[in-house]
C-alpha cells in the first residue's frame, strides 16, 4: 500500500513538473523579446578555421570590438566541428531552437534549411547598397533573395614542393598542368622514394574534394550535375563518375600517402607543410600557412591539373565555402544582421586578411593590401572568370552518405569505382524517398523556380 | 512512469511510420521505412558489425573471469592490479577513442613501435582498412570493458563463503579443479547477468567508440546500428532513424527475455 502511495506521489510530482516546464517554455516563446539591434544576446555557431587558419581568433577580436561599441549586445561564439557542421544545424532546425546566426557551407547546405523555413533571407535585413558589395552572392540566392552572408573566398590551388621536385630530377619551376604530366611527375617522385601526393580521407573530405576538383572536369556546366541528382541524367555515366577510377589508380600506383585512409582531412593538410609529400592541394589559407613553413621560394602554386575534357575542366575552384545566415527562430534578426554587416566594414575585412591570409568576399577589399607574391598569384586565380564548387550542388544527405563514404571506400581500397557508383545511385534513391519535400524543392530549383 | 518511459517509446514507434519534414507535414508511409531499412546494404553492414562485435563478449568475460580468479588468490599487490585494470573503464570513451585514433593510424604509435622492433610485417592500417576497422573497435571495447568484468567477478568471488573452497582444498582438489568446479559454478548467475549486460552494451552502447575512432568508415565498414540511427537522424530522415531504433529496441528486448528464460530454466532444473 505504502509503495502505491509513493508511486502516486512520484507520478503526481512528475506530471506537475512537466506541466510547470511546459508552461514556462510556452511563456518564454510568447514573450518574444523586442528586436532591438543594439540590445540583444546573440549566439553564433561559427566555422571557418579549417578553411582559414586564424579565423577563430579574428572573430573573437571582432566580437570584442563590437561588444565594446554596443555595450548591450552580447555575442556568444560556439565553434563548430567540420564533421558535424551540417548535422548539428539539421538537428537545430528540426527542434527550431539553437543559434541566432549559423554557419553552413554554401548553396545546398544553406538553401535546404531555407526551403524548410529554418532561416530568413539576409537581404530582408541588410540593405542592397551593402550586400551588393559582397562577392559570390549567386551561390545563395533563391527566389530573388539572398539567404546568407559570404565572409571569404576560398580558392583551391594545387601546390608542389620545389625542393622535392628538384630531388626527383623534375623542373622545380614547372608544376604539372595536365593529368598526364601529373602522373609522370608522380612516377618520378615515387621512384626517388618521395610520396607524390598527400591528403587525408578518414572522414571522407579528401574524396569529396577529388569529386569537386577532378570530377567536375568532364562537365560542360553545373546544370548537368543537378540533372544527375534528380535522375534526369545517369550518375553511372563516366562523365559524372569516371573520376573514381582516377582516384583508385592513384591509390593502386602508390601515389598517395600510405596513411590516406587513417588520417583526417585536416591532418592531411599538414603533410605538405611538413615536407612529407611533394604535391597537394589546399585552401588559400592553407597555402598561406605552408608559405610560412616552407618559404615562398620553395613552393609552386597553380590551378589543379587538367584531367577532363568538359568546359568546366578549365574553370578554377573558388567558392565562399562557408557563409553565415540568420535563423528563423532568432528573436533578434536585426541585431544579427547588424553584426554580420559589421564583419564587412573596412577594418574587419583588413583584419580578416591580416589574420588568415584569405581574401574577403567583398569588392571593397583593396587589392593593394595583397603584397606577398604567392598571395597575388592566388588572388589572380580566385578572380578566374568561371568558378564552381560541385559539392555545393549535391544534396547534403547524398553528400554525406555517398560522396564522402564513396571516396573513403576508394582510398581504403575496399570498393571498386563501380561499387561506389552503385552507392551514389542507392543514396540518391534514398534521398528521394526519405525527403520527398526536399526532392521536390530541389527539382523546382533546378527548373529555375 | 508512463510519461517518462512510455511517451518516448510511443513517439518513436509512431515516427517510424512517417517520412518527410517532421516539423511541418510528415507523410504517412506505413511500413516503407522498415522495408527501406531492411533492403539497405548500409543497414545490413551495420547490423552485421554489431553481431561481429558480439564476439568480443566471450573474450571480455573469459579474460575478466581469468584475471578475477587469479586476483582472488590474494596475490601480492592485488588491489593495485585491480585498480590498473579498472582504470580504462572510468575514462571517458570519447577521450579513449581520440587517443586510440592516433595510436592506431597507419603511421601511428603502434605501427611505429612494431616497425622499430623489426616487426613491420605486423603493422597494419588498423583504422583505414575495411577488414580491420571493426576489429579495432572490438579490441578497444574489450580493453575498456574488461575492468568492469574483473571488478564484478572479483566482488562476487570475495562474497562467496570460504568454507566451500576450504573443504575442496582439504579433499585434495587441485587449483584448476577448485576454480572451475567449485568457485565458477557458484558465481554462475553473475556470469549470466554480465553476459546479458555486455551483449546489450555491444548491441546498443558502442556509438562513442565507433564515432570517435572510425566514424563508421572506411565507407560503412565499421558502421553500427546506433551510428546508422544517428546518421539518419542528422540527415533529417527521422522516420528511418525511428524504424531502426524500434528494431534495435526489439532485439535488445528479445535478448533480455531470452536471458530471463534461461535463468528460469536453470532455477527449475
């Protein structure tokens, strides 16, 4: 009997506390704070360090300056990790709670939450006179509105170590321009006991870069890839998936570092700076860091060697990479927009470049700030007329489950290119059935609506 | 009780029959999520990996029991040995996973040590090989969980009345006879209980190890059901995640029911 009483009391307490909790949550949502741009507590989920080493410190300093100038604004930065960047925000969007400002990779990772109503267009809060100075806005434009703010431009150049080239009897001042030259150089380097090309792919991002940098080269336009995503073109066509054979060949011939499958993408970047590999690729920020380690005269920088024969084979790979957007549930969208605009002020842009060596995505950034010879070369590459980053056009679920996983399978030697193509097809089919809403929105987007 | 335990279960069961955007307009899909999961090779790989990890249970229990029996002989420094063996169990799985992810890399500490000791032939790509990745996870699970088994078995052995063992010794029982015919049978219920706990652990508590050590890779080579659930949920495929959660719950329930049935049979006998 006593047990029954105890259980009854416990049950009543549980129900009562649940009711109190629910009531307090409800009152919190109904009492939405006034959106005063100069009086707000903002939470910013931030990611950029991997693209641009030094970014976290830069933001910390900018926040301190901003808070000093706006004493009633408090900004909490929550740095995000690369492997959970998309999934963490997907979860936040499902529960409609989380940051006021979030970072995401451009295009689909940014537009998908927008399609689902989890974000607000930044162009509703920032005047056009301001955002028309931002570069690469086309990557995040939908229905005539801009959904996110670009902060920086990331070009992906190819790099080689001149000393190691010389050691292998290669011309240190001539990097490979075509895939055939790349393979010939790799052969000579390997013969001298030098690891030709270095990257990390434990987390799949090395393979995803291979897809974006090499895989796109047989396409004439990114619209072809979009069609393959919705089944209007066949991904099994070598035009889309032939690059996997090139990656498998590199692995088979021993042209990749032997630990490619067991080190992370970011660990892979360190190999070039440590002189452990002769060739690699990286972001403008990585190149800047390598230049400090190796010295400008010891490294060469150029566009990625040409592998394919499509019109995109000669395009350069530059994107805003990640961007910042305002969430739908934020009580302070104006305050968030005002802070993001502050990050494009001349002092912030100058400080960004000084901290990271990465070019800001803003037309007002004076090229005269760029004095370093390698940086000048990178800026010239970043200003190439055609630029595209195909991974941005792959639905995030397919990107994670097929693009990343497929590359891992190739670099670990555990699957053939044809098996990876089947994985892509299976994941595309899963995406359609599991997210009919997202698939429908994507189709509309492809058709220009 | 119904609110705390029943509600989440009912909610997960309900979600397993829907697809699409759960925050606005989920779409009723009947058993499609279950059908999709069963026909998904990634799910089958994940399930098979959970089964492979179950092989670690007898190793874990056998080793744990053997160490506990040796320590039960009141060997010198027994407490210290027990503390050392138990230490990994109290360390966070995440920290251990990170440490081992560096240790087990192709050019990591373990392989470097093997190469330095002229045992380079034994050096493997422990995390980057699709054949070895799940075995590496299993080894880590054994390494961490071993201490728990040792402590539980030691406690059970210490709680046994000393008279039985003493009588066996007087009757001339050898060390092996004493352990295997006198002591071990007396702690059989504990062994059974720990078996069930460890089976449930490797079935539904290995996410931390897998996520930190291999992220389920290369590809899906070391994926497990929990990771499949997490991946589905993080992709916004809540219905699929819920369907697998229901299946995992069902499997764990069957195992628990089976263990209860075995115990009841043993008591009846």
